[in-house]
C-alpha cells in the first residue's frame, strides 16, 4: 500500500512556467497585457477559433457569453444537469431560466433526443457540456439550434484538446448560422492550468462584445471614433464585470500550451493502463470514447455495478482513501442541489439517467504528473477493494 496520499488531479508545472512568471514580475506589466494577448492568439490557433478572449475563469467566460448575446430576464437556456454547478449559475446570474435535460447513458453528455422537448418560444440558447473531455454529440444539437434559430454556448471546461469529427472543440461548427461561443477552463485541476483562468472563443465581433463585458463595459474603441486622444480617455457603454486575465497567469498559460501535446500523450497512456487492468473486472464499467471523437480525457470515470458489489459508491471511495488513493465525483447533478431543488421543485428522479449514474460514479486519479508507480498503486487498490467486496 502507498505511504503517501495520491491527489486525484495535481497540476504539471515546469521550470518554463515558473521562469516566465518571474520574468513577468520583473518586467513590471503584471495585469492584462502583451502576454494575455499572445496567449489568446496562440490558443485560437491551436483550436482553430476565429477569435479568443482570455478571462479569469470558464464561469466568467460563460457569463459574458450570455451577456454578449443579450440573454436575460424572460429567456430560457437549455442545458444538462450533469455538470459543474456554475454552468447553470451563470444562467441564474442573468435572471434567465435554466431548463435542464437528462443525459446519454454512455457519455453522460446532454441527450440530443431530449433537447427538442425542452425548447419553448422563450428559448434563446443551448449549452452543451463536453463532459470528462468527451465531446457532446454536436451534429444533432447544432441541427436543432439551426432549425430553431438558437445560439450555442459550449462548456468546454474539460475539452482541451478534443476533437469532434473534423474539428477541434473551440472551432466553429460548419454550416451553423447562429452565434456559437465556446468556454474553456484553466482551473487548477484542468488539462491546462493557469491556477485560475479561462478562454472564450467564437466569431470576432461577438468575442469583442464579450471583451467589453469582461472589463467594466469600458470601450476605448467607441471613444476613438470621436477623437484622436485615446491614451487616457475611455467610455463606459454597459455595466460590465471584472473578468480579465492578468499577464502573470497568461505567462503560465503560454508554457502550458507548449506542454499540452506531451501532457495529453501521458494522459492517454494512463487511460490505456487503466483500461487494460480494469477491463478484466466485471464489477465496474469503464469510460467510452466514441469513434467520431477524440476525447481530451480530462477525467477517468469509473462506474460501479451495484448488483455485483457489497458496498456502495461512498464506501468504495472511503476504502480507496484508506489506501491513500484520492478520488472525486463529477458531478452531483445540478438539480439535486438545495438551491435548485427549492427554486424549481426538481426531484432526484426527474432526470433518471443522471441520478442513477451519479449514484455509482467516481473519478480515478488522472494527471500527466502521475508516475507509472502512481497508476500501478491505483490499479492495485481498486482491484483489492473489488476482490474484498464482491457480492
Ligand atoms: C471546472 C468547470 C467549470 C468552471 O470552470 P472555472 O474555470 O473554475 O470557472 C465549468 N464547467 C465544468 C464542466 C467544469 O468542470
């Protein structure tokens, strides 16, 4: 058994990131500036996006996406219940109404077959989440949005780098005529991290609107139209937020971007080791990767088969913790949290697939910072707990 506790998703930070942060501090431009701008350009290139805006979180990115699209009171936004709560919080922040939809049993992504029934004349946007890094089924979701004239805001917090058919997540959906924005997260546990941070990609005009929302609603461009004096003068055109990404964080992001390909190779190698070892065990279901996608493999989701085990998910996690293996659960469905239960009267069984799968899921340690020994320790612990608790 391991003597040291294994965290489920430690970051992989190299000397390059550290030195770039130090250089940034020494040079003296520490808030949003040239490094944030370079990070935006390089990120947009990587995912094939026409424009990108660096912000301080994916939550901020989604919030200003809604704001830039003018979504607010009286509007409805269709999204999945199987997500981190902030996907839905931002809809509340805008005083719009979240309309939740259940998920597909294999990927746990928004079920396109249930989206149509959730749409009303008040619906303004669909927010699919690429859960665990596995892209949601974009073609049918975009087909519905196209038919109904809806915007699509993708929560790609887990999906860097991921591919759906011929495009990277972050690139525009071909043939779609309505607004399409994509939000990425650089939170501490995500595939690429800046500690806290996020990126919004989309069409240049919309991204520029979002940029104004991201920084106090200040517009220098508006003023430049009227005068040549642009150095100190700004105008406020709307009550914006404070969501910009400082250069200290962009400094980390620039080197995480360079490291991304190698980090993903390591993630895939760990996934392959898990698949091989855990595939033998009839007590658990492993995650899927559909043929038309490339998952970012943000999370390795294990699902217990309760009929084959004497212990439930909670006890399983506790057994792993006793063996110094850290795990997590992604996610408690949004509709099961007190705020949402009380506000909309949702009951756990209202979204039966999400509820059932939540009850039997846990996320195994997965990070490019993990060594082969770490992975072997996880496999040994999981196998041991299963052997000791077969029904
Ligand atoms: C992490 C996460 C977010 C929020 O990202 P932040 O950058 O922390 O705001 C949103 N959605 C999902 C699915 C996430 O996992």
